[in-house]
C-alpha cells in the first residue's frame, strides 16, 4: 500500500509519490528524465528528450477544443535535496520516505521536493487522462532549475505552437505571480596558505538550529545565515585570542539560507577556557539579537580530535574571516514601486575549504538587471582586494510585468468564479523560468501559480493536501475555457 494512495486527487498524488520514489536532486536527473520519456512512449505521446534531460511532451486537443489556442504547462523536475544530519537516506540513490499526517504531505528526514514535483504530478495526471477537456497541451519539464535554470537556458522551444504558458512553480495558493527577479550564482575563491600547526589543541565551532529557508521567497524574513554568523563570530574572537583556521564549511545550496556551518581551529591549550567563554558570550549576544527570529540558535565550541599537521597561516585566517565579515548578505534593497517586495538581495549559501582556497557560493537576485551586476561588482571587488577571484554562472533574466496579459485577466476571473473571492496578483523576488521562456518565445503570455507548500528547500517542507486539490480544480477550470 502506498502512503498517498487514498489522497485526492488520486491521480495527482499517485504521480507525486512516483516522482518521490525516484532520486531527482539537481544534477542527478537521468532516472527521472527517463521515467518521463517512458511515460510519453507508453501513451503514444509525441515527446523530445534533449541532451540536458529536458522533456517536452505534446498531447493534442480533446474533442471540441481543436480550435482553442494551445497552452504550455511548465515545471521543473529537479528538487533541492537536503536531509537532516541523522537521516540515513542517500539522496542520490534512495527514494524519499513520503508520509502524510492527513493535512500535509512531507518526507521523513529530508526535503520533499514539492517544489516542483507537484507541477510534474499535475502535468502527468492531465496527460494520462481520458476525461479532462483541454486544448493542445505542450508540457515542458526542465532540469536543474534550482542551480541556475540551466535546463531552461539550454532547451529548444522552436517546435512549440503555444503563446501562453502556465508555470506551476509557485508555493502560495491565492496568488498569481506575473513577474520575478533575475539572478546569478557567484563563486568567490579566497586563496589560503598553510603551515605546520603550533603545539596546541583543536576546537570545533558549530552554528546550528537556524530556520534557513528559500533565499528568494523568504529572504525578507531576516532569518540568520549560518555562514555569515560563523564568520562574524570567529572574527570577534580572533581580535582577542589568536588561533588558526583548519577548515571552515557551511550550507548545501546557494539558493537556500544555510541553517548550519562549522569551523575547526588550532589554538594554544592555555587559551581554551577563554575561547569557550568568548563563544558562550557571543552565543548569548546573538540569541538576544535574534530572539524573535531564531529561537533555537546555537553556537557551541568543543574539543575535537587531532586534525593533522597543517593549518591556515595567520594571513590566510585573517583574510577568510575578513571576507566573511564584509561580504554583503540578505536584503540589499526594497522595491520603491511595489510595497513589501524585495528588489535586490544576496545569499551566501555554500562555504567549502579545499587544499589551497576557501570557496563561498552566493545567489544574487534583483528585479533590476543593472542592480544585480552592481552587487556582483561589490563582491568581486572585495574578493580581489583579498587576493582572490570570482566565477559567475547560471545567470538568468528577470520576468517583466505584462500590463496587457489576457491569460492573467482570464485567471483572475476564473478564480473569482470558482472560489468566490479575489486572487492576488503579485511579483516575486525568487527566480522563475518564465523570463527565459519569454526570451525564447517572444510574446509569450505567462502566469505562475501553485498550491501551498511550506518551508521549501528544507527538511521541514510540507505540501497542503486540500490546497493541492483546490489548485487542481483551478487548473482544470483554466484548461476548460474555450475563449
């Protein structure tokens, strides 16, 4: 018996559970792409699978809808695959442990991938139907959206006929998204030199217990960033007590606000108690500053086993801590045109140590292209001053609001008729693939919507069952329109 087989709409949750049984974290998409291609083959549907594992599936119009304008249904097949420290699942090879409490669907110990597995499940349920009325459907399911929209950038859409598109990649029911920020990923490489350790001990400093969240949709909430917090903590201690970094790491995805970060340092044995006292003092200070936002914040120092004979030299330790202290992070500018909308932001999401450098990866977003590049210039300037260099990739354009969108007007009307209340029309700070799609299909009319999904990109992610059903009804009502 499958966990979700009694949930409605049954076919949607059937396919959602199928998707969750196939590993599909970003960069690990061969299996899910093959599954989608086989799905199309088994039903005799025209399909294309390209070199980037993107999938296009076409289903012709049902009777009476042959003359209705075709429509693109679009989502992405990859998920942000993260797990709790004590979870034994291998996210590259194992299925998710999908569960339900009757109100929500979640995954035990890991993220769920409702972003954007629910879009794929909706699309497959429609393509597999024999009784749903619809015009010609051109399903576009892209890859690696979560790591820079690489699939959307690579895909060839020249064979499509539709000039309107439903992007099913929003996570809040009752909101239609009609524009979004553009973005890029910037990797900062800070060089380090090592030397033999001094006679002393090794300490591990851990920042944990933070809420994390999506670096686009939740950046305005002011959640603490574990990487930034670790860097500033160590910088404060370094001013009072000499030590050498051995390793510093944190985060998992550039577009997720990191919940944990840690460092190993080499310190004189005689400084241990003073060091622990300073960490305890800073923890208390940070708990006070973040008491309304991060109730479980923790900064701890503990002895750790011998970590070898190599440590950062003093200049390298100071260089890395200076970089983490000065690196911009969080909300940089709010929109002057749309109240409450973040205009520009940066999230440092991954920190890694290699043999000769520390690499910090950040997601930069802005609704204004020039502002995005100015922030990147700030980061580049800081990195160069510290003797390093940057690499940028995964850049994607923003999606500009279309005041004459016929699709948006129809969806506003249908929502009111179906649910008896007005839907909100908003812009989004997070990135969506619509801007890339419009660049490939000039004049494409896009709207993004979806069911309620909470705490996306985290191990607390959960998908509302009732909202999934309501947005399914909404999707079918949109497809049923003949004008």
